[in-house]
């Protein structure tokens, strides 16, 4: 066997949400997912703004200042 082989769930161990005090309730999941969605929306807005500042579309040249 290879020394890096992980049994059971393999590469999935240690990924995803961490649960302290047990598995979260439905309400806690909903809060976490809503917060995650809000963060993703903010990240998307930041990326869109940066693209706009750099020239609009990937095929366009950036404006010379």
C-alpha cells in the first residue's frame, strides 16, 4: 500500500464545516448558508468592480492612464 493512502473517507477528512458541540440545527445551517451567500455576493461585486476598472471585458485593452 502507498504511504499516503487514507482509509475510510480518504481526502474528504478535515474539509468543510467544523462542528463544535454537535451537528448544527436546521436554523444554524440556514444562518451559515445565508452568511456564506452574502459573502459570495460581496466577492462577486468586488470582482465585477475590478473587471470594470480594468477595462470592461477580458478582450478589451485596459485604459491607459
